[in-house]
C-alpha cells in the first residue's frame, strides 16, 4: 500500500467529482426528501482566509451526512458582490470595483474548490450581475407599490470615511460597521423601507423557530418592544401641550419635572417665551454635533438646560413643574419627551441630583390608565437603504419635475449600472453616478418630459435579503424564482452564519421575506427554520487573527503542507460549532489530525479479519451521526478516534467494518475516504453510499460513575457510558453547576483524565 499523499489524491478527486457533476442538485429526486443547507455567501474580498474554511467546510460535513442519510441536499454558494466592502477594497488599490470584484470571484471560486466542499456550482448566484439585480429592482418596485419604500428627509447616520449614509443596524457602538469610523448625523433625503410596519410580526414569528435563544433575544431586543402609555402635559398659560411616553404611568405623582429632547419641536415653537434662549440654543447645537455614543454613554455626566419661562402642569398633582432639555432624551424614541420621576428612575435621579431638582418619594400610585392612553413603542427604525456609492444596485426610479417620482416600468428592468470613470465617493452626499449625465438624463416614463434617474444605489443588505431564494431557480428569466421551485426548497432547513448578522442580515431578510409572503410570491412567512451562528477561529496566540499581529494562518499553506482533509477535520475537531465561542488554532492539533488520517490509511493493511459487530462500532455509528446533526462535530471526531485506537490493537480488521469506518469519516475527509473506497475495488463514489445503520440492541454498554475533581478535590460525580471519551467528559464535567461554581471565570488550565474513573480539572 502506498503512503497517504493528500496532494495527489485531493486534486484528482476534485477534478473527478466535477467531471461527474457529483454535486449538481436536481430539483427533486423520486423518493427523497429535499433538504436545504445554507451558509451566508461570500464577499469577494480577494483571498480565502481561515474563516471561510470554517464557515463553509463544517456545514459541508452536515450536508454530506444528510445526503448519505437519503436526502436530496442543496448546498449552494454565491457571492455578495455589490457593496461597500468590495468597493472600499477596490478604491484602496485604485482599481475599478467591477474589475476587482469579478477578478476576485474567479480567484475565490478556484480556492473554494480546493476545500472539497460539495457546493452545487451550477446554481451560483452573484448579486452584482444584471440577471440577479433585475429582480432586486423588481422587488424594490413592489415595495414602492405597497407604500413600503418611501423617501424622507430625516437625520441619518453618515460615515465620513465611507462617504455614505448607513442604516441604524450598520452603526455599531456609534461607529461604521464597515470601517470603524465614528458616524455623524446629517439631515438628508433618503430612501427608507418600512420595516417598522413589520415590528410586531418580526417578534411573533421568531418564537416557533428552532433558533438558539440568544439569537432570538438579540433580535427581540433590537426591535425593542415597549408597552406603556402616552400622557399629555399641558404647558402652563398656553393652549400647547407635550405628550410623553412612559412605561411607568403609575409613577406620575412622582413626576417633578419634564425633559424634552433638544430637537423637540416645542423648543423652537416657544422660542420667544424662553428667557434664556442663547444658552438653550448653544446647548442644542452642541447636542446636534454629538454622536449617539456620546449621548447614550451610560454613567456619563448628565447635562441639560432649563427652558426658563416655561412650566408644564403635572396632570396628576396639578402642580407646575419645570421643563428642561437634555441630550439623554432621544428625539427618535417614544415621543421625544419624558416625565421625570427621580424617585424611581435612575437616570432621572442622577439628573435631579446634578441640577438640584425636587425628588418626591412616597407618592400615591396611579391607576395604569388614569392619565394615559395605552401605547406600544418600538426601538426599531425604518431601514435607510439608499447609499451614495457607485458599486451597488441602481434604485429603479426616475425623478420628473412634472410627475414627481416615477417607477421605472417593469419592461425596462434592469436599470443597468453604467461603467464610469470617476467612481470615487464624494463628500457632498451625492452618488458618483450623478456625474454620469448620459445615464442620468432620461425621458420621464409617464409624460416623456425631461427627467433624471435616481443616482443613489441600494444598500448591499438589500441584495442579500433574498439571494437564498434565487438558488432554488437561478436561471429563471421570467421570475426571480418560480413558486413551485421555491416550494421544493424553502423554508431553509439549516442556515449558518456570522453572529454579527443577527440584527442585520438576519432581520432584514426576515422582513423582506414577510413582504414577499404578503405579496403572494413565497409560500411561507419565515425563511429559516434552523439558524446557527458559528464560532470563531483565533490565531495560535488566542488573539483574533490579524496581519498586524502576525498570527494569521493561511489555509492555502496548511492545505499545501497537510492536505485539505486535515484542515477540514481539524476545524471540525476544535470544538462545538454551534456555541458562539472562539477557538485558538493549535499547530500541534492539526498535525495530530493528519496523523489520525494516516492511521486510518494504514488500517487498510490489516484487512481480512472477521466481522466483530462490537458495541463500540454500533455506538460510534450512532454517535457520529447524532453529533454531526447537532453540530458537535468535535465529539463526532473523537468517537472516530476511539474506534481507530481500538482497531489498531487488533491483528485483523474486517473489510466490511473498515468500509463502515470510511463512510463515517467521509463527510469529514471526503478525498481520502474516496481514494480508499476505490482502492477497495468500488467503482462508484463513497459519497453516494448510504449512512451505516446501527443496531439498537448492540448499543448497551456498562455505566460508570466519573468523579470530577477540582485541583485534586472531588467536587461532583456523574454517570456516563463506559466508552465516553475525554472531550465529552470535560464538556459534561464543566457543564455541571457544582463544577462551574469552582471554575468560575478562571478557566481550566489543565485536564487530567483517568478513563472511566475520574477527571481532574486544574484551575488557577
Ligand atoms: C417615567 C418613568 C418612571 C420611566 C420610572 C421609567 C421608570 P423603554 O423600556 O426603553 O421603552 N423614555 C421615554 N422616551 C424616551 C426618550 N425619547 N429618550 C430617553 N428616555 C425615554 O423605556 C421607556 C422609559 O424611558 C420611559 O418610562 C421614560 O421614562 C424613558 F420609574 O417614564 B419612564
Ligand atoms: Zn414626468
């Protein structure tokens, strides 16, 4: 038998699978159930990094398992090709975004193939092609028709570095999600999508989904539903009134002053009645220049100015109370005005202390609806989707002096993004497309008069809000996807992606899908049944990989050195995939995995034994299948290792049972197992084999009690199967509350495991 030589084997099988069209997925197969496994598609950033490997090769293990278990599995890939990341990268290199993007796609496609991932490339989707964005535009027009897309001039987030507007979701801690620059507020006319109309349904729809609770909670918090009351406070000596929003109308007897957002309309209205206008005006302009981070920072010193000459009347006590403006009251939440109850509200108390305002305690409690009207408020804001950038989907509307905003007629779609020389963004908040006068100036579709095209482009998150639908019917030229084909694949059985998308892509695309559902264009109200956010791979030093830290692992080099199968299997082995966690890259760990594969390879020379039908084999079959399905690939791999350890001690191994091992290993190491499978005389691919079956009655094994020691002292025990492996023992042990109490956040420094007896966790 030859030595294990992944380099040769992997290239050979990749070519062969492609030749056979092994991963082309038909719309249906008689007698098989369709399953749709998806990973968020790639930005054409230029080079595959380890994160891509982790993102795509682990769900591939799951897709392969499902196939062997008898399903028709769609596992597609495409490119999220429009948008800021690609455009910024291109500009940095002084390259045209189009050339840069499509060159990268070619390069990345080749790299992606080296992973041995079972993508169906025949269904590839690229958002920056007219064939795709024609439908993005078509859908936008449907939104417009429904009144769900509208233009408005409001204060928006402006990134001075990317020179474009950003949606609230794309501002993370006050900074641009893309480049990290602190965003400014600018008043600009922008296109918005009415996601707020769907706030309630976006909350309700989450509950029944098979999503981890933290993802559900994060979305719910972002939507931020608040039930409370609106209470009207009269302004003394005038007809005017201010409505406040409060979640505690029962505390109204304790409201000793009122605070308005500096931007509140009443402030300007009462300008002539305010005695200290200069001071007020100065405060307003300061607040306007503050970023939201500054305004919202917790524990920050409270600032504000009293509106002297103005008093409000507390409707409960009938007392006149002072009116202040302060930047801790936000203009775009509730009504932009609050009643301050320093006795019961922490922020109000701090404010009252700072400015010596009265604090009344022991006041009577009001009935919930005595003074207020019940209302529900949401933190969610409409989604600002226009971008002042070149590299995006053109917004398909035309502005006509006579007719106003006119949608581009359906037969004129797509509005093709023109090639232009000067694609750099500008400071004035105008898209570079505004300079392409030959493209901009058109006849109004309604009156034929002189008109201009909209020059802003759509947020890239619009493009990605529906891409997964296109995979179901990627070549369709008359519809974005036929409803019949959609029915075959949707909703998604499994969707894996980055945690950062929880309140961006994951929220936007649910909204988008609900609108399509209401339009009768898709069959279900929720697109993703099961969602998981993946963990992170860190550099060997335990830090986030970055060029500046010099801790970047280049997957190409690892493949060159150890083979794709080793990289894949090592990534499966680092830890559970579904618990958002971070695992450092361990150079010894991957070498260990490579050795393991070599050992499997060498077992080949022990063939010729009798079937043993051991408990361990049956347990391994069950375990590997169960663990892959629950995305705990690591314990699946350790089960395989235990089996191989056992077999290495034997003189002979039966070929039939060795073939079972190969099948169990096939989702992890697709190339090596394919090679061994063929050397055993098979003519067809191992990846079309069925998953081995275990015999329930052969699973029994004795139970053992495992003692858990912390620094040598027994603190807990638990029972487990006698064949339990070290990784699982540690996982179980550290999950016990009695143990967590001792480990706390110190972390486990060292693990000593005596198989089937005890585990000693050393904590500092
Ligand atoms: C009186 C009161 C008494 C309040 C009390 C709270 C506790 P959530 O849960 O986030 O919706 N508030 C209302 N509008 C605001 C705005 N634009 N900017 C800043 N704060 C605002 O919080 C609602 C509460 O936050 C409201 O209830 C109001 O303070 C404040 F013991 O009213 B409350
Ligand atoms: Zn017109």
